C-alpha cells in the first residue's frame, strides 16, 4: 500500500476533528475509520502533535530541517575520507 505524506497542518486539523468526534461520543475504532488512519498512527500523531498549534508545527518542521543538515554532513564525512584514502593510495 502506498503511504501518504501529510503536512503537519493537515495532521493538526485532523486531530482537532478527532477531539470534536470524541466529544460527540465516538469510540476509537470508529474515530480512526472516519479519520482514515490506524489506531497506532492516531496515537503516534497525538503524542507528537497533540498540543501544538499550526504556527508551532511550522516552527517544529523548520527546526527539524535545520537539525538534519549537520547530521547529514557528519554522516557523509567517513565516505569522503574513504574516497580520499583510496585516491591517495592509487587503487582506483
């Protein structure tokens, strides 16, 4: 099955919709069916985005992107080192 990538704004609006449905007395399986997510996905998203507002979610995504850049740069260093060592030894 193909996975869908939802933006944080969409997730937050769906969680707000879920809060309304819970207030109306909907049970969890019915709630997940309406939201078209599994129970596991519902709880994971509620844990991550539960109390956030839309502008806070945008800030969170921006911070995650900024933090991923240095991590990726550090992860690429061993590969660069191997390439340089191989080129210096003449085994190419």
